[in-house]
C-alpha cells in the first residue's frame, strides 16, 4: 500500500493551497480528493508534485507492506488500481 506523506500540506507551504491548485488547473478536485483519502493517483501526478516541490518520490509517498504479506491477486487494471 502507498501512503501519502502530507502532500497537500507540503504544497501549501510551497504556496500551492488547494484553491490555487484548482484555479491554476494544476490538480483536479478529484485528484486532490484522492490524495486526501490515500487513494491511488497516476505516477505522472506524483511526478508533477515532485517537480513543484523539488523533491523525490520518497519525500511524498511511503510504501507500507501488506499486513498479511500476500501477493496481489488479479493484477492491476489500466487505471493503476488493483
């Protein structure tokens, strides 16, 4: 599982609050909502955020191992969801 590391707070500190993100069409409201709820977003979005924050992926996401240690059953679809 991937957990976001306070992405919206970091963007806000860099001058990009959610209003600016929406108004400037940097991130859609649906993407902001997905980030708030630790739901998957496309890697291109995470790349954009890293560019804005001038940081690496490991600065904004944390990989948390599956509690059961089970492997993914069924794979990943075209939208990047399991």
